[in-house]
C-alpha cells in the first residue's frame, strides 16, 4: 500500500509540465553554462546560456538531470576499471575509492573528492529507487543519447564532476563572504541598497551579490582566507606559490580578484575578468605598462605579430569558402548544361559523347596564394607586423 501511495504521488507531478524538447545546440549551451558557473546557480545559468525566456523550472530540471547522468555514468566508468577477480566483497568500497583517485589524479582526498563521491553515491541511490519504483526521474531525451552517454563514460563525466566540485566549493566560499557582509550591513542599509525583503534565505547567491560591491566581497574574502587558524577556507594562491610562473604585477589582490571574477564571469572567462574595471587586473596592468615600457613594447609586438598570423588564416579560410561556393555553382551549372545538351542531341538523334567533366573543369578556378597558408606567408606577415612602430605610451596603456 505504501508503494502504491508513492506511485500515486508521482502520477501528475509538477515536473510533468516541464518542457523536455532540447536539441543538441541547446544542450551544449546549457551544459557549458552549468560547467562555467556551477550547479545550483540556475538564474545565472539561464542568463549565460541565453535562455531568458525559458522558465527557471526547466533550467533546474535540466541541471539536476545532467548531474544525475554525470554521477551515473561516472559510476559506470569506475566499475569498469575495477578488476572483479582481484577485489573481494569486503574490499569493494576501498577498490572504488582507489579507482576514483586514479582517475582524478592529483586531487587526492579533500572537499572536492568528497563532493564527487557524494554526487556519484546520490546518483546510484536515485537509480536504485527508480528500479524499485519508489521514485521517478524524467530526463530530457537529449541527455540519454547513446553518443552523449558514450562520451560521458569515456572520462567526460569524471572531469565534469571535478569542475562542478570546484565551482561548488568556490560558490560556497563567496556566498559565505556575502552573508557576512549582509549581516554587518544590517536591514536598514540593505533596504537603502534596494533589497526587497528582510528574509535573505529566500534569495539565491546571485540576488544577494547584486546588493554588495566587489570591493566588499574581496575584503571579506581576504579576512576569511588569511590563515587556516581563522577557521576559513584554504585556497592555494598564485602569489604564495614560488614555483609557479606569474606576471610581475601579480599580487594577493589579484588572487582575490581571480576568485571573485570566476564567480561573476565563470571559470575560464579570463578576458572578461581582465577588462572588468571593478577587478584589480586593469589597474595593475596599466600601472606596470606605464613604468615598464620595454616589456610593454615586447608584448605589444608579439600581440600584433600573432594577430597578423591569425589574419592570414582567416583570409585563407574566407577565400577558400568563396572558391568552394563558386565551384559548387559551376558544378551545378555544368550538370544542367550537359543535361540540356543531351536533350538537344537526343532530339537531333546525334550520337556524339557528352563530356560533363570537361564542362565542369572549364568553369572551375584554380587555387592561388590567397587560398593556401604557407610558412613563408606566415613569416612575412609576422615580420611586417613586428616592424611596424608601436606608438606612444598612451596607446599601449589603452591596448592593455
């Protein structure tokens, strides 16, 4: 009877009315946004994937189904890497952990490792509940395509869970700092900043972040990350690692800016972080350029040379596309012309052969130097760009 009641609960759930028709492009956009900002930030994911007209419920269902699929396929990969003949019943748990550590490599044990283990365990538990008909999971069909599942089992699932675990940890650190700032500001100041409610538990982390400044977040993070004795989180900072190669202008404020920038712009979106004037990178780079002209000129010359080489590839690609379209049109015209000639010959009862290939080759164009990327051409373009005058210091600062 209890199982029948549970089944009746799921007869017409709210998720039943969720849109399930996703195509490959939409799936890619949504997954990229999830991996960029982490699981749980549904409003940010919807905005970044440009699905602003989509109900937030659909985004949440897709995100949960995706993480469930990641955990399930990661578990399949782990089980496939275990030698059942060498593992005894009592050693299964240890064998699973060792297999996961071998796949994750340098992560080892820690918060991220625990998050991945919990995600895999939750997916397996949900799968067992589905098999016993205690729960129902409606996964978009696009997430169950054989080709997509095959990629997940070949290591994509583990790598994706690794990134989500890091973003989950980072989002937790940022949210903790934002909550501390809001607590220090008080209800009156938050009201002046436009916060619509006094119950902050109803707001997600992105809505909370709208009412605090980046400078306040960086200051709160700096206090929280000073030392492990303070009870805060530990992140390895670039400025503190002597064996890492870093820019000469990089300092601790850039470490904090990188964490905050990753939260707001997404992991890997470094160009957006660099040009964000609220982050410290623009001021640090401009200050360094102002007092280190030779290094700035070297970087600028390298940049224009690389850009010139890229232009060569782009122009060759455009020229090749244009030639390909012209040759396609010529081939179609040759076929129609040959067909028309065949009809005329048939009416004239002439047995002369019809050479369609010659008619096509007569109208095709040969490739020239603009269509082919050669090493001398790349070298010439890079040298010409390198020898151009850099300009005054103001242009260097503006460029960087």
